[in-house]
């Protein structure tokens, strides 16, 4: 653990400290709370850090340098912050880093350069998170928590020293699009995909049944063969008997011969039928039932042919 010459008890509440650097990571437009807070605290504990335990905002800057009001006579509060910079063992090229988890329900004010170009700043009210790499100054304020002797630090403001860019969650930087003549009206926001459980079930084609990832011909209704034979029965008397009167009862016989609609197959009946159909396909040399040396799509072992499983 690092040793510091300035402890939290020595500093005075109500003082401001300015520290400037490149934004490495930040959550400033909302609070980290709920399940996100639990997950964040778990990660901190796993990395040997103290959990925050309360809703908060957070910011990390790289190449961090305290902006001393009087470099020849730094205040205790400025020294306190400067001592708590650290080097990243995984990214030594980022120089001194500084991080702060600012507890409380108030979001920091974000100031961005005014479009007037007169050196003034406007408050950013976009509600978006700032992009990584921006040149920023964190304005910290010291305070004394109730019932504690040690003082704490709160993130009061973030001053952006260049045209603001925003975090896109994997999207394309709008400035890059604008440079190519593409300007979007409004701020694009990611659209959440509808979970499979909430989407309507896809209809299975009438002519196909799907079992264990394989397609089989669907069974036709029991009345279908009779309907197919109807023209034969109606024409047979016309060729065998010369008198046309004898053929007249044929339509009545066809209608009477039509059976009642078939009962819906039970699971056991369907399994027996499919096994029989699969066996017949296998005997006929079909690729559905006969083993092959390798899967024609991915070269997998024949034992993996039982079905097609989609992950994720």
C-alpha cells in the first residue's frame, strides 16, 4: 500500500482542487446504482479495492496533472490529490492516472466550450457520456462527512477544453460521419433487440414437420386419399357400363365413403410414425437416416448429427 505524506485528516473542507488530463473512463450523466453498483463493487473487491457501497459517479483521467494555484506554494489539498495519482502497470504509456468515485445523488456539472468561440463555456445538457480521450479538468471539492474525522473529495465539475465528443457504445463517431457529409438529425441511440421469448412464434410450413432439427414430410389428412380417388370411382362406371344411368349413384357413394376427420396424433403415435419414416428413408439410402463419414457442412463426427443447435 502506498504511503502518503498528507492524510485525509489534515486537509480542510470546502477547498477546490483542479486536476487536468485525458479522459480515460467516466460515468457522469447518470448514477451507478442498483445491480450495476453491486457488479461494480464486486469487481473492485476482486481487484483488492474498497467497494463504494453507495450510488455514485466516476471518472478516470490519464496523464493527470494538478493545476496548482501557486506552484511554488501548493496547498495541502493540492498535495493530497497529487499524491494519489498512480501509474497503470498494464498501460504505463498513460502516465500518472487519477480516479475518483464521487458519492451522492448530484451529477457533476459538465462545461463545454461555447459555440460563440469567445472563450466562455456552456453547460452541457445533452445527457450523454463524454468520449474517451477528451482534454478535461476535474474540479474537486473537499468535504467532511458526518460522524467522520477524515475529509472526502467530491467531483463538482468537469470542464472540457475542446469540442465535445460523446461515447457511442460501439457506434460511429458523429464527427467522423459529418466529415464525410453525413449529418443525422437528432442523437442516434442503440435499439434493444426483442428477446426470442417475447417475439411471436414463427409459423411452421404446412407441408413440413420439424423433429429434432430434421425436416420430414407432414402427414396428410385421412380424407385426402379418398378425395384423390373420387375421380377414378366416378369414371369407372362410365367405361364399364354403357348405360349412363348406372354411373349416377357414384357421387353419392363417394360422399358416403368419406371418413370423419382424423384425431390429432399423440406424442407416442408421432414418435412411432417418425421412426418408421426415418427407417424407410434410411433403407432407401437417404442422407436423413444413413450415417456419413463427415458432416458436409462442418466436417463433424456423425455422432453430432442428431440435431442443429443454435447457441445464443
